[in-house]
C-alpha cells in the first residue's frame, strides 16, 4: 500500500556492462513500493561493505549519469536509465559533460593534425 512517503512503484536495478557502460540484460523491475528510508539504509550498508564513502542517493544518481554521458552512452539511454520523461531534461542537466567531451574530441583532432603537419602551428 503506497503512501506519501513511498517511492514510485517501479524501481529499476541496472548493472552496466563494464566495457560499454550500456545497460545489459540484467534490467529487473519490481512492482512494489520501496520505502525511501529502507532504500537508503540498504545503500549505506552496501557502500560500507564495499569500503566506499556514503553519499546522498541523489549524488550517486547524478554521478552515474555524468559518468555514462562522459563515456559516450547515448543521451536517450541515459534519459531512460534516469527515468526522465523528456530528452531535454537530461540534456539540460548534463550539457556540460557533452561540451567537455566535444572539447576533448576537438583537442584530439588538433593533436592529430599537428603530428601530420608539424611545420604548421
């Protein structure tokens, strides 16, 4: 029975493929409500067991999305993982990561061109 303190009725657990960063076949959905305190308690227990510093779940979510975006995961996939209803929401929040990636790509191109023509530049 859901009340005002329960999370949305579907919680997605994602295990990313370690080489591509894309969601694998391990997506599972649970059709039961999750009490936020229980979720956070489990999160802190897992983090502690792994020897990680405990952070807010929101920060973990943002960090995951930032890393996925920086790894080149398509924005639509990041949007779906985060549960955003529109791609614009995802892109507005993570546009800085895309811009950084574009800057890095142009920098690589610049280095490649300088190697081919060392007398220019």
